[in-house]
């Protein structure tokens, strides 16, 4: 079986998130939760709980964001807009 980018979800303080997902994205999220549950042996009661770790993983692996953050001195907020995906700042 392919290795998913997410591992087991840690039990963390609940955070309420309100958002609307397109139907196709919600179906994908539910399917991802089912595969993750089979892979980790831990049931995913609510697929919406995957949104936070997915966003954390996305941000942690975004090279342009990491570069912009380093250039900003590690600041949590970056005031300058990030380059568009695929554009080169070189």
C-alpha cells in the first residue's frame, strides 16, 4: 500500500472550524480518511479533523513559503506577497 503523507492523528485540543467544501473535495476527504484509517489502524471519526494536519503538512513542505519565512527572519507573518506557484524569483 502507498504511504500517505499524513500519519496517525494526535489527540489534541479541539478547534472549531467552519468552512464550506465543494462536494467533490468532501468526498475525497472522506475517502482519504478511510484509507488513513486502514493504514494506521485508527478510525477517523470525523474526516474534517484531517483538515488541520493536512494544512500543517502543506505549510511545512511548501518550499517557497519556507524561503519567504527565512527571508523575513522567521517571522510568523509575511507582509510581502509570496510569488505565484511556478514563478521564479531568480
